[in-house]
C-alpha cells in the first residue's frame, strides 16, 4: 500500500471512532436526559427517575467511559498502522 492510502485508512478509522463516540454521547446526554426523559420517568435509579439520573450523572459517566475507550482504541489503532509512540 502507498503512504497516502495508509494515511487515508488511518484517518478514516480515526474519524469513524470519533463520530461513533459523539453519537453515543449525544444519545446518552441529549436523548436519555432530555428527549426520552418522560419515557424513563417510571424507572427508579438511586432514589430518582432514570431520565433525571442521565441528565445529572449518567451523561458524565458515559463521557468518562468514552474517554477511556477512545484512548484504548486509539492506542490499538496506532499500533495497527505503525504510528505508535514506542
């Protein structure tokens, strides 16, 4: 493979990972916390309804989980494409 096609494959995988991470975060924060809150009001979590929990804590925890997942996956992707720091 040429260098340009290797670079394109690397950035394509990187952008795909970023887009999916943003979609998951948007669903967790905006979707569950705002749009689907009335549907989630009957499910109790920690003394409050699930929609409120997602709006206050769940979206933050999902975001933190996505940060760790992104770092792990990017390290793996860097090794696969030969651009790791080691």
